[in-house]
C-alpha cells in the first residue's frame, strides 16, 4: 500500500483522489491550517485505510518533495 498526503495549496485537489485500493493520496491543509483539519484528514481517511490494510511493516518517507514559495 502507498499512502500519501499532498498539501492542497501546492497540488491541485483533483490529484489527491484515490487511484485504486492500494494507492491512496489525501489532500491535507498546508502550513498555517487549523489542527482540526489535519486531525480530521488522519481520523477519517488515513488511519482507517491503514488499519484496514493491516500492514506488517510501515516505512515513513518525508520531505522528499519539498517546495518553496515563489
């Protein structure tokens, strides 16, 4: 399973839709957003998908697609 998050301000929301049962991209609020929005994304989409998949191992990859404001 590949589960990714994309900042809605950086990537278009249309690119954040599920692409199959094992490839899930979730649009999340960017920097400065309220904590409740982040928590809702994790509670409603990310964690349920992860729990349902029942992984034996989890790899975390973070910060490889960094961007700067223009």
